[in-house]
């Protein structure tokens, strides 16, 4: 089975039982268990979002579960930030977040083309020759 990148939207939905995507997020994380990858940037964004909405204690619990082995946490590199800057220049009308752009850079660097995400940006972004390729988004 291929690796699957997990976005903040999926981690948060799985943590918040009141989130509209909670059941789908939980199902996808279970479906791809053992093949999950995320980034340090996503981990930090997930902590902030969860702390703001569900309290800091829940954010700590979630981030600790992730870093203890639910997913492999890949560090964004300086080259990924450069790719993220290029993405912003290439898609000026989209307003993609820096976390999403570095996530896509990490995904491309690692050859990961599948993601668990509950936001449209993952479906909009295009990469590869002529920017014709799209990620497979599991939502």
C-alpha cells in the first residue's frame, strides 16, 4: 500500500466528535493505518487549531498520539519552503496557506500522491509536468 499524507483538517476532524467529517476522518485514518505520513508544519497547525477549539489538553493528547507512531512525521526542509514560495507565485489567486504549500512540497519530494484532507485546496492544487497531475484526496 502507498503512503498517504494526512492534513490538519483530517487530524482535527478525527479529534472533534462534533465535527461534520469526524466519522469519515476516523474511517480514513483506520483504513490507511500503518501508511500515514504528516509534516512537522501540519503537527504544529493541528496543535493550534485543536487547542483553540477543544482546549490545549486535547491538543497535547492528539499531537502526542501522532508523534508516538500513528503517522510518520516528516520535517519540512528549506527546499520545501522554496517550493512553497513557487507555488504561491504560480497560484496567486488561490491564497493557499503556507502549511498546505509546504505539505505539497513534502508530498512531492517523497513521491506521495494520496492525501486525507477535508478541504478543497488539496483537490485544486496541480503539480508535475505542465501542472496536470492532481493528488488523490481521500475524504
